C-alpha cells in the first residue's frame, strides 16, 4: 500500500512538472533534483537574467504547488 501511494505521488509530481513552461521545468529540475544553486543555474546553465530567473522560478513553484495541492498530494 505504501509503495503504491509513493508511486502515485511520484507520477503526480512528474505530471505537475510536465505542465510547466520550459524555463520553469528546467529551473525546478536543476534546483530540486540536481541540487544546484540558483546562481549557477541562472548564470552558467540557463544564462538568463536574475529577474527573469526569479520570475520563472517563483511561477514554477507556485504552479507545481497548486497542482499538487489540488491532487491532494501535499
């Protein structure tokens, strides 16, 4: 039962991340899955200005949080 719940939560997270725009998806993946620091992501990996980076990151986190709350995952 616990493994099934875990699998369902993982699938919900994958779907929520898949619903993001490309920039938001890349930021979330690098921040939370690859554990990279914000400065390295926006300056080295994505090469976008800090203001755009902050906007995309905040929007991505809000979107994923909303989707997971609606799905009763968190």
